[in-house]
C-alpha cells in the first residue's frame, strides 16, 4: 500500500555554517523525489520546492553526504538510509494547544454543534508526534464528548506515530503547554492529565483510549468517511497547490453533512478548488464548515 505524506512541521534549521552546501538543481531534487516514490512509495513530489530543498540540504549536511546524486545512490541500495532521510523530510515540531485561540474557538463555536451527535468521528491529519491529538482529547473530555468519540490520528512518519502512541513529552515543554491550555479555555489544572517522571511528562493513557493511530498519506491515500471534524493544521503550507487541492478533496469527502474543518494559522481554503464548498465559521482561526450539497 502506498505510504505517506507529512504533517505539522516547521522550517528546517539551516545547515551548520561550517558545512559547504552542495549546489543543487531542481532537476536533481525532482529525480530524488521520484526515486523515493518509486523505491519506497512515499510521495513528496508535490511538496513546496523551497521547503523541500531546505530539508534535503539539511539532510546532506547532517549525514555527511556530498551531493544529491550520492544520496540517491545510497537510498537505492540501503533502506536504512531512507529511514534516516524520512526524519529530515518530515521534521516533527509541534506543541500542545498550539494557537490557543484556535482551541478556544473550537470549544466555543464547534463543540455546541458536535454535542448534537450521538457519536463522533474526528480525523487529525498530519498528527506528527501527537501533541494536537492529546490536546483535542483533553478538550473533548472536558466537554464530556471523548467517550463517544473515535479519533483517527494519521501521519506519514512511523517514528512520529510511535511517539504519539506513547504520549510522552519532554518535561521542559510542559510550562509552554500549560500556558497554551489555560489560554484555550481549559477547565482543570493541566497537571491532572500527566505524571512527571524524570525528564518526561507521561500523559494519561485513557486520553488515547479512543484514538486510532494510522499511517496515511494525503498524497496517495483515501478518506475516512462520515467524520464530523477534520483538523489538518500547519501541514498544507508545505504542499503545492495541486497537492493542497487533493487534500481539500479528501477532507470534503470525509466530512459528513455540515462537518467542520480546522486549518493552521497561515492556511486557507479560499483560493483552492474547494473554496465554494466550505464557508467560514471562525475565519480568524481558520475554522470552516462544509456547505450543504446541492440537490
């Protein structure tokens, strides 16, 4: 089965200043992505060129590889090299309750509608290492909806999914997570949801009791049907318009009647092929609602 396409990732750090970056061409990058697709079925061919180049240059520097053709040769002959490269192509950085105003709007504007359903299906696309999934689970628990919810949490990177399943985050991140939680309208002490152990915060396993973590690509895979809410935040900014349109098509087809779509703060559906099929619910926080189907 074809594998996957990535999520919630920030700009890759610049290569160390003492590393001489090799000259790269668009043709070399395109060939590399084609090789990755043909050899490993991971499709990065419609990712933003500038972001893609940054990530590949960073991989070359960190792996001590002199050129893209050399990296391509290594990839063809050693699957372990691909697993290394995958971590650079999908560098996962996120935080819990990222953009607190989004989660506050979700709580105030979307949850009242979700309460009207006897059961809920939610898709978190590009879940990375799980921060957003646990944020959503906490919000749903506080609104007495978690027990009747099924959450699909998907990502292209198996290593990220493994971390998400564990629900363990660095303890030094908790102060920022707590501040975000409070700003997002949290109703309890954030410490109620985790146990501190050494340098880690281990989150309550019951939060993930209704979560299905799955390998899924927005570039090659299909939909999760009849969901009421789809979150895909800070993923689409790394896609070309063609791939963005494919993703919006998946979200539209996945959502049931009048379902909700949440995007990242720099993302919008307005100039896509699906712009007329959604209406803004909270435009400032990039929350949209599926329009009724025409008869």
